[in-house]
């Protein structure tokens, strides 16, 4: 039996890069990058790593990435959808263009990529890096939360409609120490600096994001779970990682009014409302 073939988007940093390194010794790993400066770094990891260019905001590039992979292999065993971004801000002042970018990068791009690979995915596991944000408890990151929840819903339906010809698994980490948080501050700089009405809340979000980049759980906690998923004959459909994520999951099962009360109390405690 040959080596497993694994495809990973968002492979240049954080969870994605850790996964490439975790599987590179024993598997053929197609590692997605957007910035060409990282291609050489991916090649240095192992001769088993095959970098491919993909831009999650450009449908034609997504299609081209799928064509490249299908020219290289007739079968994918594992597809791990990692790439993503965080769009933050108040819904009252949120530009619809930011919402569109959020869903394009976090949701629609991964569905498109999966669709384009479908003829080599039968029997594969499709692992989506979702988030505890998908439980929908967190004001000011509603676009991110909604995009991750939409991803879960769309891919779950995909598996059912295909009569389980693929196995979809949603991995929902809590706060993980990755560059995503620092990147989120940069990408939302306009909201942080210019939203006068919600300036206090946005500054808190920015400071919290920078803390998360250092104080969150190690990416190894996610890699460990995904390794188990890859080797499991019958993985669960959803995995929640970290105490914060598990608490969010429990709270999400309460009536909406109770959820809103708890969230508002937390905001008051932090002087945010």
C-alpha cells in the first residue's frame, strides 16, 4: 500500500504548517500557499511535500490548484481545509464588502475547492478547521462566527447528499496560539482605528487578539486530534478542542435569551457595555 495523500490549505503558518510537518515523513502532502515567498520553505520540510499555489479569494486560482493536484494524483485520502481569516467589527457599521470577504475566504472557497476535487475524493476524509466561534456566542466577530457555522452546515449537507461517499469532520478549537490573531488585527485595522462609536470594544478586541497569539493553546493540541482522526476508521463528525471551546459548546445549547444574558454579563464585567 502506498503512502496516504493529504491536501492541506493554509499550509504556511499556524495549524496548517504544523500539520504539513506532522504528516510529511509518512505521507505525500500537497501544501497550499498564497505567498510565493513560502514555497521554498515548504519544499525544505520534506521531499514528500508538494507545494501548490492557491488564493482563496480567486475562483480561477482555486480551480487551477485543483487541476494541478488531479494531474499529480488519482486519489486523495485526506483533505484538510485550514486557510481562513477573521473579519471583526460592529454589525451596525460593518461594510458588506468585509462580510463578503469573510464568507469568500472561510466558506465558499473551501466548498469550491472540495467540489473541484470531488472526482478524486471518494472514500476520503474532509477535515474542516472550524472554530469555537461557530457556536455563535461572541459579539464583534459575528462575520467570523457565521462563516465557520455556515461551513459546518454546508459540508455536513454535502456528506449526506453524497450518501457518505466522503466523511466530513469539523474540528472546533478554542483559542490557539497562531499568527491568525496578529493577522486579524492588521486586516481589521480600519475598524479598530476609525469606528468611533465602538472604539472601546474594538481596542479590547485588538488587545485580546494579541494576547491570544501568545497565550492560547499550542497548535500541537489540534495536530494531536487530527492525527487521531486520520488514523481512525470511524471518526466523529465534530471535535471540540480546549476548555474554552467546550464551555462555549455547552452554553450554545441554552435558550437564546439565556445565552444573550450570559454574554451581556461578560461584556459588562469587562466594561464593554
